């Protein structure tokens, strides 16, 4: 009995010493944990900064692409007649401004010397575009330091440097406009409101603790900030004028460090400028310089140092308490170890069996994915070869047409026809490049876009390269909502479906070739079918249906299950490769959309693509 009591006393003393030592090392290790946590927080902020920088660059590129689409869609050859351009491109202008989410309300045209010729103004509340007074756009020209550089550069930049008007930050996007002979006619200029851009893309950027992103230019002037009053201020000199009693020593060091490094992370003393009365605080920060056209910005994300480490203090206290509790539980559990040992052995064996089954299942899945990947690489290689040959066919057409335009420049009737041939060939080459991009492996970059406008643009592109004798009827209901997808995928899907429809109608005997494109809300029956078969879409309520139909000979029932397989085709070797509808099915599977068709011999074919949208 005494021996047993002695053993118990020794165990109690040993446990007490162990608990004391554990708590001591927990407290001692707090400083190490705090430093490690700060470093990990800075690493996270640096990764977030890189992400924000890429978001800004990509978003700016998308806006320039939208301007490029507008220039392609419009008729800007007569730069002295804005009324004609407004009349011919009214719908395109409305769609263009509406897609910018209030980030711009002005668009103007300047000649190569920088002189404004005409301007348009967008009234968002009325959804209308009107011709603006030339004087109203002069601040966008006079304050932009990059306008004077346009005529001196061989390649027009995507956008100029940022500038300020009444403490508001702007950046101008440029798009070259050429005459029919290829000479530079002028530039289409879009001033972007950076404060609205910040609200749309960065205002809701979330951290686990207090903080926000901000953007500055090379002069350390704030370009984008959650507090509007901070925009246009130098981070040291201008702030000293507003808050002369604050300590700016760390901010001066921050400024020098950012100007001498391309990226970095640091800790410094500053203030929360989004408070009515800024309070002094220690911040952890990360930054990275990015190039956006001619603009060079530093993207920085700041976070509260103390708030992050307060969590660590609480964690250490809780950890110490849990450690004590755990040791007590160990003492209690030790009494039952022997009785549960056999049960644990059985449970361990079962666990190993389950794990082995999981590994076998995972291995099987990996083998299937590897097989599919190899198959898709073969498809991609073949598609690349086909589209490359298509480009080779279009190149001499474009070149010879340009030569004919120069040779017969004095024949207006022939010139008009040649310009149409050249424009269609160029559009065909652009579409073939889009298909080429689809066949290559690349990072997936999805965007939220107005689905009606996106389908309209994609349909317009294919309209340019199909023969005029084919009647392409388009009915797109506007404002159906937005969808998150890659625009190139949507263009490839529509391109392949319309091309398939056009090829089918070439077999028509004694009747016209007709293709219908309709976009409308999905029917109730279709939505119920999708929710039943796709559980991941069961909680969504808004769907739209893209219908592309033709009046061709139709598809036999026995072939309808095979047409989406790669390389399956009923056409000759010169007419098709069997990859068009396979590409359509692949894109539908990629986004988990719904694909169906209705076809009867002699009655044409109707393809239906149903996808979810988000309605505000």
C-alpha cells in the first residue's frame, strides 16, 4: 500500500513539474510566436498584394479590350461627323458604358496632335449617350501628362499615367483609329474614374483583421484609397499640413524604402486615416510596384499589428489552460487505457482498411485524369495544327486584298467590296486565333460579365465571316444578368455552333439558308430539370437559355449521341474535323452548364445551352 502511495505521489509531483515547465516554455515562447506570426502575416499580405496587383492589371487590360471592341464595332473613319457615329453606334455605346459600372461617363476623340474633335457623355440614370461640349473634356487632356507622348511613340500604350482633377484620380485609355488606307486618323480616349474603380474591385477586400489596400504613384501621391479625402495627397508632406502634430518619421522611412525596392514587407508606426480622428497604430505592411500602361503604381496593403498579435496572446493563454486540462485528462484516461487497448487495435485496423480503399480510389481517379489529359493534349495539338493552316490560308487573302486596295484606290465601288473582304478575312483570322487560344493550356481567368452583351459581341464577330446569303437572325433579351466565365470560351462556343449551323444549311435545296440566335430566360421545366440533375445548381434561381437553330436537313436520331465525340463527323475531310461540337461539349462541361438539342430529319436542328446567371 505504501509502495502504491509512493508511486502515486511521484506521479503527482512529476505531473506538477511537467505542467509548470510547460507553462513556463509557453510564456517564454510567446515572443518567438509573436515574431513568427508577424512574419507570416507579412507573407500573407505580400501574397495578397501580388494578387491585388494582378487584379488591377487584368481589370485595366479588360477595360482597354472593351474600348478596342468598341472601336472595332463602330465606324470611326469620319472623325468630323460625331452625329453620324452616334447614330450608327448608339447601341454599342450604351452597352460599352453600361458594362463599365459607372467607372467612366466620358469618351472623346482626338487627332494625332492631341486636339479634341468631338466627345460623348453617358448619363447612367437615363441609360443614354449624347454629344458633349469639347470644352468639358479639356481637363482630361490638359492634366494627362501622357497625351503629349502619343505622337512621339511608335506603339500606342494601353493607358497613360494617372492624374488628378479636383482631388479625383483618373487614368486615360487610348485606342488608335486608322483610316481605310492604314494611316493614323486619331485616338479614342476613355478617362477612367479610379475612385469608382477602387470601390468596384478593392473596397470590399477583406482581411481577418483591420486593414485595407491603397495605391500610390511614383511621387508617393495617393491614387486610390478607401478614404476619398486621402486621394491626391502626398503621404508625408500633404498630411503634415492637415495633421501637423502627428509623427511622420516612420512614414518618411517607408517612403524611401518603397522608392528603392520593387517589393517588400515591413512594420512601421502610422495612423488609421479612415477614422474621423486618426489614431496612432503600429502597422504591418507589404507592397509591390506594378506597371499599368504608362502608369507605375505601388500597391500596398496595411494591417493592424497589435490586433493580430492580441489574438496570439489570447491563443497562448488558452493554450496554457488547455495544456493543464489535457494533462488532467491524460491522468484519467490512463486508468482506462488497458481496457480500451483491444478496441483501439480493431479501430486502427479498420482505419487502415478505409485509408487503403481511399488510396486505391484516388489512384484510379488519377489514372482516369491522366488518360483524359493525354486525350485532350492530342485534341489540342490537332486543333492547333488546323487553325495554324487556316491562318496560313487567310494571310495571302489579307495581303493581296490590301495590295488591291492600294492599286484601285480611285475606284470607290471596287474599294468598298475589297474593304469588306479585308474586314471579313481579318475577323476570320481573329476568330481562328481565339480557337487557337482555346486549344492551348493556359491559366483560367474568369470574369463577371453582362451575359446579354457578351453573347451579342460574340455573335457580331461570327456574323462578319459567314456569307451574306445566310440569314442570321439575332434576338437577345437585354439585362438578363451576369455570369462568371472566360469570354474566349463563350466566343468559341458560339463560333462552333453557328459554324455547324451554317455548314448544315449549305445542303438546303430550293430554300434559303437561315440561322436563328435567341437568348431569353430559361423555361420553368428546364430549370426544374437542371436542379434535379445538378445538385450544385439546386440553390440558384436564375437561368438563361442560348438557342442556336438552323433550317438544315437535321440530324438522325442514331447520330445525336455521337456528334459530341471528338473527331466524329459526317462531313468530308475538306469540310470538317469533328472537333467543333466536341469543343462545345467541353466548354459546357467545364462550367457545368446544361446542353440539349432537338432535331428531326428535314426540320433543322436546335441547340440549347442553359446556364445560371446572377441578377442584381
